[in-house]
C-alpha cells in the first residue's frame, strides 16, 4: 500500500488501481486489497477482490461495509 503512486481522492480512481482496506480488528492495519474494474459514476466504483465466504467477487466501493473500511488507493 505504500509503494507506487497514491490516488488522493476516490473520484480519481481508474480501472487497474489498487484499493486497500482495514477489515480486521485494528482499524489502521491494511488487511484486504482489491483492483478497480469499472468506474460507472462518482458513487459507483466496482472492484474485484477475494472474499473469505464468497470467493472472488465484484463489489461497489461505496457499499457500507467497504466504504467504512477503505484506507487508501
């Protein structure tokens, strides 16, 4: 998460960008990563990632669960 060019704002995300999340108990420690697949609108950004329970899935970055845990891109 610290290597490469940082994307400062979510509205600047593009397909291929990595998005990082803190999904564990420690809210600042990055534990999950996804790759942006599609930018449909400023509040509809799809990313692909591996879910423990569902396998590989595509999810909207602005879903409540991931938006709260989003850390950087």
